[in-house]
C-alpha cells in the first residue's frame, strides 16, 4: 500500500472529502504525521476507529528503523538505518557540550565518485523519500533527548549521497522539518553540503529556504580537484563560483568551504594560494576537516605543520578558518567513512 506521508496537506483534504469527512481531519492527520512523527494510523486517537480502519484499507506508514546502533568513545552515535524495502543508510548523532548535530543521508549509496570517500564506492541504489529523510532527523532528536537530555540543535546534509542529486525530496524534507506544522526547527540551523552542482546551487538560492550552504572543495586548482573528485570535470570552478556568487547575492548567507588536506596531494603553498584566491571572490569561511582513512592508503592526513601553515596563511589573508576535529572515527562514523560498515 502507498505510504500516506506521500500526500500533501491539500491531497489529504481531497482524500478526506471523498470519505465525506470535514477538511479539518486532514490537518489532524498531517499533525500526527509531521509534527508528532507518528508511525501508526491506529494511534491517531482523535480519529474514530471507523475512520482509522478506512484509512488503513488504503494507506500505510513505512517508518525507518534502527538496524544497528554504535556508540563511539567520543559520544558520537552511528545509526544503521533500515528502510522499508530492506536497504540501509547511515545517520550520525554528533554531540558537543553546547549542541547536538544530526548528520543525515539523502541517497542510498552515492551518485558521485570522490576518490577519498567510502560512500562513493557504494552503488547508488535510489534516492531517499521525504519521509525517510525526516524520520532520520526525528530519530536523532529522540536519541539526543534520551542520551544527552536536550533536543537536537543542528542538521547537516553531509551523510550518504549528494543532496543536490535528490533535490526535490531534500527540499521538501527541509520544509517539513522547519515548518511549524512539522518539526519546527530553524532553517538557520540546517546546512546543505554539496560537491558542487552549479545549476542546483542557484535553484537552492531561488527556493529561499534560509538554510546554510557548504561546498566540498578540497582543492582550488582545477586539475587537482578533478583528480580528487573525478565527476567535477563537468563542473568547472568558474561555474561553481558563479553559482556561489548568485547564492550570496540572493541569500546574503556566507558559504563554507569544506577542505581536507592530504599529505603530498594538496598540502603545498601553491594549494594554499589557490584557496585564498578562490575564497577572496565571495564572503566565505573555511573548515579544515581532519581526514578519516578508508583503508586504501592513497589519501593520508597531512602532518601538523602543513595544517598550521594553512591556518596561518588563511588568517593572514583575512579568511576565517576553523579546524573541524574528526568525530566517531572508531566506529567509521566520521566524514567520508559512511559505507554501511559495522564494527563489533
């Protein structure tokens, strides 16, 4: 049967009209589905038993479930999330002293081929549905309350998959997460991370969701970036910058550049100079991400001196830079490691 969560509020009103019910019934059901994140039609207690039975004859709810939960020594929690068709994705809860962040997936596998990323080695099976994305957020919110006694504060679309390749469902999920009739979270606490698809960056700006944008950059030298992220040869850095400038003009929101520094690959002065030149074209900041190995030995974390050199030169150029510490590496939950791999 069809998942009732695929229906919009207007479609729910039309459906209840065919049953001879008042339009307010649609709002009641919508509230159960998206605000309360209820996963059982039978538990919609403000509907009559007869009406619940009627709905259940035509519709179902297919929630995600936790297939395996792993806890890191640093408090990070990785969820192996099972979908209704048996496929698996992963989502991560990252706690700090002041916040808890949900790292959510948007695809089963990934459409792209970044050399350094374990997820890219998985075949893309399908896009996640709107409800499957929202379920990940609701799940991690409940875990945050359970394990850390506070609600979820931030969401990053940095899990499995490229969010821009599942654009329609990701955008609709964000609307469900942020609307008062949904989970009611602030869009300013949501970051969409992309590997850089210019057309979709502009579309995200036009949709005025008020979310933040991060670009997985890793090199501002075209030829080098194409080696690290082979798909990017279709999207020149000049086109990406044009899209980012459009983004900033439309939204006024500073862009974050996510950047891993690897030994012998992009740890030289020429790499830093190229990055500075790229950053100077738009209000931006840089997150230097500590690399998480995926077992092939090709990409190794740079040494401390190279990292400090990046920080010093970027700061001297007036560019905000932060070092983002790796979290959850002991359970393969850190950036670039999500590949449906479990540890004992």
